[in-house]
């Protein structure tokens, strides 16, 4: 944690997302003090969730843990707690929909009391089925729209979004519910290979469309755990910020808000 914070400070980053497990290993109070001393704000806290009852964790236990995470989010001064629904776990789809549309607004009420918001994170790759029952960005958008709660929104993975024409067609509605845009990697080429070899939009084009639709939130870069040495964070972050800034040059924003 200290090395990562130092890397963020060296790269002149103003905010960073905090992974709960890493924070608990280092200590919540020490983490808050370290970030405060470094002048780094917390853009989000990850994760809470698992509301579908996977691995013998009850809904009550998941909600209790989420409230603990909300307390931590508020104490760190972060606006957002990222959450995942949990996998389908044998639920029939109608029951699953009823469960989530009832419980997520309850969680939103708890978030409102603490002055923060809950963002459902849309996952891609192997993480998706393991941690989330949401099959697509469009499905997540439908769920949040049905919840109709001002403190329940979306953290959208841009790489996942690039592969979903149906969600891109609803980008104006999507932006209305977005709190964060998640970038998990910057591709070397402008055109990324999609699933099963299908061409997808470049991340540059996805960002352009989001900006054109009115998105003015932050872009949060999620670094792969245990794959990057903390001593390399400052170089990596400088490069990523430069890339994102170049993507935003054609929009109204001239500087990148990258955390």
C-alpha cells in the first residue's frame, strides 16, 4: 500500500480506488492516514455484494458486510462503493430479479444515510460468471433502471461495453446511470479483437461516444493485481493518463480525470 500510494503521488494522480482486502491487510486507519498524508482522494472502494447467496453466505450476512463497506467508504471520503450481485446460484430468473430489485434499493437507502452511492460493477471475462449474475451491460442497465434509486448506479467496464452493440445503442440512457467508467487495460492497437474473433469498437471510440452522450465522470484504471511492481506505477499511470487525454482532445474536456 505505501509503495502504491507513492507511485500515485509521483504520477501526480489526485485520486485512487481502494481494494478492501488490501486495505484490511494494511489496516483501515493506517490506509486513511497514508492517503491523507499523500493528498490522495479515494475514487471508489471495492467490493461488496454476493447478494444471491453463493458459498453459503446469507443475504443478511451480505447486507451486513455491505453496510460495513459503506461505513468504510464514507470514512475514506469516497463517493462510491463498487458492488457485485453474486452469481445466479441456482435461482430462477424471476426470483433473482425480484430479489435484486428489492434489496438493491434497500442498500441504496443505507448508502444515502452515509452520503455515498453504490455502483454495480459490470464485469468481463472469467470474473463475470464467478461474481455476477448480470449477463451484459444492458441487463445491468435494466436492473438499475428498475431499482429507480438515486444512490444505485453503474460502474461500466469500457472493454465489455465495446463488445455490446445493444448497450452502445442505449448509451444516452447508460450515461444517466453511470458513476464510473472502468478501464482495465489500454490496448496497443486501435481495434481490439473481440470475443470469438468478432471486431469490436476501439476504446478510443467508446470514450468518444460516452463524452458525446454527456458523460463527465471519472475514468478509473484497474491495475491487474500482482502483475505490476509498485515501483512501475508512476510510469504506467503517466502513460495511461497521456493516452486517455489524447482520447478526450476532441471532446469538451481537455484533461483526463483518471484514478
